C-alpha cells in the first residue's frame, strides 16, 4: 500500500491563519469530490474557524481519563478504520494525554500516513526542535511541545502561512485570536512587534531551507550538475597557508553583498593524507569562518582544481574565491597552477582570484621537511660517493680493454643507488655526475680526455646520469615520506595521550602544563593572561601580563621573553622557555594550548557556580517557603476558618454529629498547621546551627506510642512491634517524637489502602535501630540521597501541594541527636526507613551484643 502524502501549513505565530488555511483546503477538496474527514481541529472559539468546519465530516474524538479528569484526543484507530482519502489533523506538535496510543500527535499522523491516507496538518515555527532555544531567547517563553525537524522536512509539501506583525496584532485587538481578557497581556508580551518580526524571519528562513533541499533533490534526480543561481553561495578555498585569513574576510565581503548568501570554506587534502596545509593555521581559519557565520568542509582529492569544482557544484555554489599563486615564476613555467586550471574548468561558476602578501614567496616548509635525512647520513653519503667511486675507477682501469662500457655503467649505477640509500638525493646526484666524468675520462675512448668519440657511448652516459638522478630522487622521496609518516605517528601518539589525559579527568591547568613541559623537554611552561587595561601590542611588558599557572623552572613574565609563545586567544598566551620549537612541534603544542584554555574556563565556571550555589539554595528555599505559604499554610487555615465560621452561624441548626465533625476538621487542620510551622522553624534552626537539644535516656517502648497518638486519624494505619526489653537510647524526646511522626506519616501516605505500616526496633552493634516499613511503590536506589533534600518530592506531587520537608528535617534531627537515617528496600517491595540512635551508656543490656528484632 503506498504511503499517504503529508501537507503542512507552517506559521510564525498563533493566529496567522494556519487552521483556517487547512480547513479551506479541505473544503476545496471536498467540493471536488474528495473524501475528506476532520480527524481533529481546535477552533479555540474562533468564529471563522468554526464556520469552516460546517459541511465537513468529523471523526468523533475518544475520551482519555488521567488523574481523575476526562480529556479528549484524536481517535487514530477510528480515522484509519474510516479510511478517507484526506484527514485534517490540527497541531502537529501536540502532546497527547498520558495513556493515549502515542505520546505525540505527529506519531498518530505517521500511523495514518502508513495506512495510505493523505494528511493535512499545521505547526508553528516555535515548535520545531532546532529553533526551540532561539524562540525562547526571543520571546522569553520556553516551548514545552516540540516536533523533530525531520518530521516536517519529510513532508511532501510545506506551505508558509504568512502575515505581517501589524496585521496579526490588529487581529488580536479585534478579538479574532484570543478572548478579550487575554488580549492586552498577549500584545504586551509574546505578540510584540519585535518578537513577531523575528519569528517571521525564522519561519521564512526555515521554509527557504526546505525549498533549497527540494531544489537539490530535484537537481540530483534530473542529473543537473550546472549551478542554478537561485541563491548566492560563496566557496572560499583554503590551502592551510598564512593567506587564509585574507581570503576568508574577502569572501565574507563578497557574500555580504547579497542578502542571505551562504559562505562555505573548503580545504582539499591530498590522497596520501600528507600533503595538506598547516593544521594549526587551518584550525584557526576554521574558527574564523564559523565565527563569521560560515561553514568549514574538508575534501580529499589528488586533482585539486577538480576537487574544488566538484565540491562547488555539489553545493550549488555561484562564486569561488581563490588566492593568487604563491609559487615562483620558474614553477609557473612548468605548471599553470591551481588558480588557472580552476578558472579554465569553472564553467558557470564565477572565480575570484585574490591577491595577498604571500604571492610569489613560495610555499613555507619547516626545516624538517626540507631535510628528509639527518645531517650525519648526508655527510656519510658524500664520503661514500667520493671513496667508492675513486676505488671503483681504480679497480676498473685494468679491465678497460676487456669490458664494454655498459658493464662499467652498471657498476657505477649500482654505486649511485647505494649512495642514494645512504645519503639521499644530493649525494647521489653528485655521485652520478662525478661517475659520468670518471667514466668519460678513464674508461671511455679517447682515454685521458673529456671527450667521447662514439655517439653511442655519449647516449649511454646521458642515460646513466638520468637514471641515477631518478633513482636518487625516488629514494629521497621515500625517505621523506617515511620521516613525515613517523612524525605524524609521533604527533598522533602525543595527541592520543592528551585525549586520554583529558578523559581520565586530569585536565587541570597545572597538570596540562606539566605534560607539555615533559613532552617537549622544556625548562618551563607558563600560561599568561593579559590584564584588562593593557593594550594589544604590549608583549614585552611584564606589568601587562598576569601569571595564571606555570610548571617547571623560572616562569616567563611576558610573551616577549619566551623562546616559543602560542596565542590561544586575544587575552591568553602559552609561553615556553627552554628551546625553539619547529612548525611540526608547534602544531602539537597548539592543541595542548587549546585544551589548557578549555580547562581554565571550566575551572572558572566551576568557581563561579560554587559561588552562586549558596544564592541558588537561598532562592530555592525562598521559593519553597512561598509555596508553603501559598498552599500548606493556606489550606489548613482555610479549613479551620470554614469550620469555625460554620459553628458560629446562628441561622443553621447543627446536629451534635455535625458539630463534632466540624470541630474535628478544625482540630485536624490546626494540627497540620502546627506541624508545618514547627517543621519550618526546626529546619531553619538546623540550617542556622542553633537547634537546642535536651538529650536524655529514653525507652523506645514509651516514646513510640506517643508518636503514634500524635498522628491523629492516621494512627489506625500504624502497627507497632517494639520489644519491651530493649535498652534505653540517648535522644531528645520531643525531637525523636517529631522524627517518628514524620517517618510514620510518610509511610502511611504511600502504603497501599487497607495495609498498615509497621514500626519495629532492634539493637545491633551498640546502636538501636528503629525501622518504619511500608509496602508502597518505593524509590529507586539512585534517588536515596535526593529524598533527604529539602523541598524534594521526586515528582510525586505537583508544585502546589506542599514543600516536602518531612524526610529532610527527620535526617537533620537524627544527625543532631548523634544518629543516622537511611532508606532501604522493603523485601517484596516498598520502602524501609532505618533510624539509628546511640544506646545509653552504663545501662547495657544483653541485647546490645546481638540482634533482637520482632518477627
């Protein structure tokens, strides 16, 4: 069965007319004979929307009950069973009531589409997941209901329902969107002109991106490779050289000439992976591109012009920015260069050649890349060339009348290859030229002269020189690649060590500085920070820089005295003393520097968070107290007040039973109020450290019944099993009673109806353990500590039903009396709160040496 087609009307804000447009489309199709049904439409009491529903068949909604209330949702099964051609389903991002078939309405729509039914739906831009945080920054209102962008992007059609901010505000003022009592607040907050303008731009840009995707898909399906200039896209080619910043800024200015133009930076890496630019420069240039609103890309290709143009055509670019060649004039004679080749093959893409300060300076290479072999090996190659060629010539002179010239050439060629293996290219080329001269003078007629009588011998000598030069070049290139690969492997190992260092949590700034010093054998490594009042160019003034951290010997006081300095950003510099580092080492140390900067920012953020934590706790306490005042205080006060006012009414003849019930209500409410105020006061005393204690010996079999009596109507839901022969404990009688009341009331609250919570006691290891056991839902192990946080209810209550002080206060009181309070799992399900108290010394009991517990 073919999947149905999805059409979505997208709006910038509520009230722009998405639902009306959806219903208008439904009526139009219904008028043409299409079988259209309304799966679900929210009219929000808007007259024109309600009028548009007339004449359209609506599938009855289903009722879902949740927390004692009834809600209606779309009946997805009924829509599929009805099998219309088109279903109209409003509010794509809607969250269904818990207990529904799917959590989200867009999932219901997916099922309808899978059944082969076309769907028309609506959504606002603020509900798209990718722009949800942006919308919150604009409007200041978080959007709880979101839909993945991919769901909307997969739609066959997305139509923008647009309306100017002024027109939408007029609709609001006329009462066409919200009821009159909500209009003023809406216009003053969410529906401000600036907010609506920003949301409108977001919607337009998102739809433009969707259209762009459709265009790319169409071009791919039709095999169209030439760019269509529907939208300006500027691609800047980066080589990893120092001219990159100039090219990026020039490309940004080119892109800025067209509103909404895209900027893309691309770097082409050679197929061998070793011919790319300077990684450190590329990293900084990538950061620059992204800070200017562009994107960075990296592609692999041995033919650089072809790779650039394939990338540009793939992204439908209209302009390509290249830097003028850095090669010298001689090099340009033998090769036209990337720029000229790209222009010749560019076709419809405009190519900009940008001049810069590095033109004609050649490519920058480090000293290590110029010398593939060590100096010792090169000197050895020179020595071997001189010694072996001289000895070989002397050994072959007696055989010049018996051996032909090709035999001499093969022996000399073997010597040249050996020199190339030892000393590299230049000793080998020297050996080839010197060998040809020795062959000419000593072994080729006429002997003793630098002339050759036979043209074949001349040809043989020329070939000998060329072959020797080619072999020596190949050997030198192989040695260079081996050295570069070894260097890359060493750098990778160092960076891998850095990554492991970070993953192990050792990313503190001093630790990273020490690792840099050890890795590069430096005398000292120092992180310097520019003082706020300092100028940008004062690199040699110690008073301008502040030492953040250092490792090793005497630190650098400013970047100007360092042997190597790495600029992390405008204010941070990593200064190293001990030796100069070449370009390849510098690339690695820049990676360390970036990680050090991240570690420094993390440390500072942690300190700031630590300083803000007391304020947050105080704010949390204040918010919770307000919640307590708004509900926990008002509710018992209201109940008591209502009961007392009822008793004072003279025009009602209350029966004796009614009077007792009203008095009981007032008494119970005032008792709740008394307990809440006492808990709040005790918690504040605990946090202030001024809680007064009156510790004394207590018998648990005496204090427990009093605590049960304090529960009032809840006392019948508690079963106590306290052995009579338990030793006395050290505690404050009032506080211990308070702890037990809180624990037992908590157990009763969560215990199943009809079951009684159990209180038992035993002695173990010199302490008494009181266990309050319930068979309720329990709590997960990872939440054992969180239940003791003040105002914590683990989500089992809404924000208006109390402050959850009981367990937090109980643990605080237990610890104040020298005891502990920990949760444990009840075997078979439920929660057991274990209160441990010290035994009274001097009145030991046999039970103190073992365990006594009720069955």
